């Protein structure tokens, strides 16, 4: 299978690219500023604001599947419009698309969100991701839209770095006790995305771990695993802070998990002492 990974130099994209090349797939990956380090990968620069270049690149690579792992955060032109440009290019070329979305498309609820739930974002980033989902699904009816949660990865994720900096007193801030998510390990998520890429599964899929944890509880698990003092991690409530965001967002991934061989581990399992 020939795979084009959009955002291949990012945290998730790097792991998808590494696993794809390691499995023997012909792999091409894009980057915005600097290429990744995965071997046996052809790297191509790409600006998701450049519709013409996206179209040209998809035609040039001629992939069987495009996996869009990119994130421009709250930048609408990249996160929303860029994803839609990728959808347009894959629809025109007739290749499969797996688009990575986020639990940020939801506002928070005491009940878990399954794959049938409609987006109701409360942040700019969530709104951009929700718009991308809608555009991709309209343009590519056989595409898979994979919503995920906080992505953790052996010390290299943004959340893990933040925990380390807080514990060392290198940054100010708090870890919220009322902000609930379902963390997933980056290696599990990448494997699941590649499995989706090789399948004919379409529509919205949920790829998150089974354990629902607050950001503070997650930080404590990370600290214990890495030999840090969990009591050094300051806590607070998002509801009392000036930072907008959903509170209780638990992705129910059971339906998607039944379709996959890849097991999505919970944070209580993968954040054990090393």
C-alpha cells in the first residue's frame, strides 16, 4: 500500500510514518517547516493553505490512502480549510482518506460520546475541527473520520512535557481536576489509523483509551511513572479559570474497537512504572 501522511513530522504523524515505513508500505510524508527522521520515507514540504500544491502533491504521489494527522490548532485556514482542501484533492484523485479529528468537537456531558454524537464545540479549535469533519464527510463519502483524545507517548507528548516542567518548577500553571478525557497512547493510535487506512470502514470512528481521567490524575500517573513527585503538581479547576474549554468529554470507543485488531490501552495500563 502506498500511503501519504499529511503532517508526518508532527507528534502523531511521526509515529504513523514510522510504523507505515516499518511495515513495508511505500510511504510519503509532508512537513510544514522541517522533515521528520523516519527512514525509508520520502519527505515533501506542504502548506495546507496552498490548494494548488495539495492537489498537485496527491496527483504526484498517487497514494492508495491519505492519512491527515495535521493540526494547525485554532488556525481556521489550516485546521478547517486545510483539511477540506485535502478532502477535495483526495476526492478528485479517487483515493481513500483517513482524517484525524478530536474530542474538542464536543462541549462536555455527563454521558459518554459515541460515534453517533454530533459536534457542539465551545472553542475555536473545536469549531475548526468540527468544520473539517463536516467538509471531509461531504466531499469523501467513503472516508474515515477518526476522533481521538489526549495523545500520550513515552515522555514526548505536549502533556507529558508540561507535567515535567510543572514538577520541576520551570513553568507556571495548573492541571485541571474537572477536565476529563480518555487518553490514548500514540503507538496504539497510529496502529489503529493504519488499520483503518487498509480497510473499507467509513464514517466517524472513535479512537480513545477506555480510562476516563482528569488532566491532574493523568499528570499524577505520568509523574509516578517518571519518578517525579505527584504532590508537586499544582491543581485547579477549569471552571474557575479564564481558559475556555469543555469539561467532561469521554469518547466511547467500544463500537470502533470491535472493528479493529489493534487494542487501545487505557492510561492506567500504559502509564505504569518504567
